[in-house]
């Protein structure tokens, strides 16, 4: 990595793993976190704003601007994931209310302002449903001239989690995801295929939970968060989840990617929200008969160096 810090904006729906991503972004010396924008997803958008401000405060972040964004998808009703992230979206850990407040502009306005004012092209990291990003690209297409890359957590090559084939962030707002893929900038898809694999071993989770520093204790509790009915382990391992996408910004060599055509299934039914990734070695009958269509090439993450990203995250957040 060069000596220059990478300008980054995170668009999130702060739940358990978004919080781990924010903590890493604040503490990694190679990242210049310019702004954070919030969207409904893991919980309602006001809860997301509250959680984001709490995490930044606990992490000791400087005055990073935070903005409230879309409270529902472009077309669909909002469908939050409290069954995964707890009623408050943060594992119901009883974290203190933030003293910080969001800025007095909406997320799209803040995104446009921070992207265009950055002296270097920005890396945009959406770890949430892509509603804010779609609205930005449609309302202010000029921003693409100062976007280096979009690294989004979303999609799946193999198995989904919201449905058998659709990942939650894309399924929550498929039309927004489809707009993102036409942004005209380099895109990395950090999907469930790698998301599920980056797990912090229990010994490190235990160390974080025992820390005297509130931010590290918070990280440990978030990593240990589990459905009580599913695990009685007092020191479980914990997935980095969204934080892996931010690790990929700092250390892209930790991913194995392939440039592949990707489209989002938008029709009603069981495949809605699926990221259809074309891994065929040659054209099929549809293309031969002129029925294929141009699909954007996306750098799809197919493999990840798990230990490398776990070490990277721990080193940054613990400052060692």
C-alpha cells in the first residue's frame, strides 16, 4: 500500500458487522474515512443513525459526518433484520446513546459533497441495501468522475441468505443493486461466498471482551453475538462480515477475484434479488441466437485469505 491514505465513504445499515467495519475504518492508518451515510436495512434508518453515531463515538473517531438516508427501498417495503441483529440492531448490548448528532443534510447530498470535494478519487464501500447509492447515481451522475472504485458487500455466487439464491442487501432493494452495476466505475462484489468465511477465532474474541478499552469490549461482544437459542458457547468465534469488505479496500490482494458478468434478477418470484453471475467459459445458446444482452463486468470475490484479513482487522482495531 502506498503512503497516501485511501479516501473512503461507507454507506451502511449499522448492525453488528457494520459496526466492526466502521471500527476498522476509523482505526486503520491507511484509511481516510470522509463520511458515513445511513440506510434502512438491519434496522430502521433512525436506529441505523443512532448505532452509527454510537460506534464512531466509542471508537474515538474524529468528527466524521454522518447523514440519514433512505428509510425504505425504491419499490419494496422496508424489511429489517432484527431477528439477526437484535431489536436495536446492535445485539441488544445496551450500548450508551450517542452524544453526537447527524449532519443537517440528507445522505445523497452528503455523498455528492464529499465525493466531489475529495482531492483524490473516493472508494465507496456500501455494506447495506443500495438505495442511497442508486439515488445518488441517478440524481448526480457527475460523481462517478471522482469515484475510484465501489466495493460493495452484497450478492452471492452460490447460496443466498434472504432466499435460497438472494443475499439480504441485494434482495432488500434489487432495483437499487441493478442501478449500482451500471455505475460505470470499477466494482468489486464482496458477496456471501467470502463474507461467511472470515471468522475471528474464539480466543481472540475472548481477549477483546476482556479488554479495558470500551471500543474493544464492544467489538468482542459484537463478534460473540449469537442467537441464544443457537449457541450456548460463552466464547464463540465471530464473523467479521461487512468488515471484510473494508479489509479488501486496504488489502485487495487478500481476495481472489474474477471479472465476470453480473446482473440482478428483478422479476417477482423465488429468484428476485439473485445476483446472476455468469461463470461460463463460452457463450451459450441464448447468445448464439442473439438473445443475450450486455451485462457489466464485476470483480467478483471467489476466494479470501481468511487468516490474512483476521490479522489485518485485529492489528488495526487493537493498535498493535
